[in-house]
C-alpha cells in the first residue's frame, strides 16, 4: 500500500487541477 503522506499531495494536485473545470462547467 502507498503511504497516506505520499498520496495526499497527489490527491491535492488532482483536486486543484479538476476544480477549475467544475467551476467553468457550471
């Protein structure tokens, strides 16, 4: 399993990269 400390930054980057797309879609 991957350690949460390694996964969190990746998840944050995904959220940061997808949030503007959701905002512009609405």
